[in-house]
């Protein structure tokens, strides 16, 4: 976790005083330490994202749809972000269809937001780490567009209140997601996005592929290109070297996508 250090240093530099930049770096470091300890990723706590309950996933996409539609229209950025969450959760084709239906169910103004959040607390997210994950995934979608509507912010706070998440925790989550969004729009973020696109191409799949499809593509290519598979043909050194290179590239592409999409 390093977003606190980045934000703190930039804020300090904006004052044009080196000491304030150092102070910002120190305070950002303290923020990162506290945030990392308190908001360790779901996977780091020995859990698997693909083991989330049906109640959790249903409430997530219903409330996500309600928030996205609350300003009058669902933006393309929100749709793409929601799709990204589906992939990160490892949803299969049938589960994706359910998630889309739940997203649509949440769109009407009459959707029972308060009741759904309370029900989630009782049956789908009793633990604090699950409740934080829930709000984080909601924020990743609503912050995908350029401006957060005041109605959306009020609704998010309603959800946080029911899930026992305070304003400081909410502000920390929002700061982290906004910093990550800023990184993706930077030159370094563009380069990172290119590496991800290249990883999908290396495995011969689209970015819309499910986690299971990524695993299948990886295993197929490893089986096809591994040097041990061609040993029986008595290949020359150049062929063996090319197979070894291809195997390393396929493994590297898979490891990158595995980390980004929390594939287990």
C-alpha cells in the first residue's frame, strides 16, 4: 500500500516547501501502514472471493444498480466497472446473467435500499471485513465516472450507516480508489494497461473471459508449448529454446492476470 505516500507527498509539494513534502510523505506512510493493517485484502485474510454468499452478491449488484441509476442514467464507465467486478469475483456465465438481472432490479427509485442493506448485515456480511469489501466494490463502480452525484453520496452513507462503517473509513476507501483511478490515467497507468492487454493476447483470450476460461487457456498453452512435450520429437536447440521462451511468456501473462483478477 503506497497511495498515502503518493498523495501526501504531492500535497506537500503543492506548497512549494520541501519540508511540507517530507511531512506529507511521513503522514502518508503512517496512513498506508494503518490502512494496510485495517483493510487487508479479502484474499490476504485467507478467504476466497469466489466463496462469497449468494446473499452478498445479490445485494451488491442490486445496490450497485440503484446507485448507478440514482442520477438519472447509468454511464458506460459504471457498466464497465460493474463488469470488472463480476470478473474479479470469478462469476461464471450463469452467475453473470444473475448479476445483470440483480443490477437491473436495483434501478427503480422504489428499490428498498435500507431494507436490503439491513438484510445484508444480518445474513450476508456479518464480519467487518466483508462489510468493508462490500462498500469498496460499490465505490469502485460509482467512482468510475468523473463526478459523484450528491444523491449517490447520500445513499452510500446510508449503506455505510447500516453496515457500521464510519465516515473516516469511508473517506479512506474513497481516497484509495481515487488515487488508483488517477494512476490508471497517468503514463505509468497507460503502460500498465498495455501490459494487461498484452497478457490477454498472449493467452489468446478476450478481456471479457471468465476466470475459468483464463485457467483453461493457460493450461492448454502450457501443455502445447512446454519443452518436455516436444522432447520425444528430438528437436534441435533452437526449437527447444523457442518453446522455453514461449512457456515463460505464457506463465508470465497468466501470473499477471491471476494477480489482477484474484484468480485462485
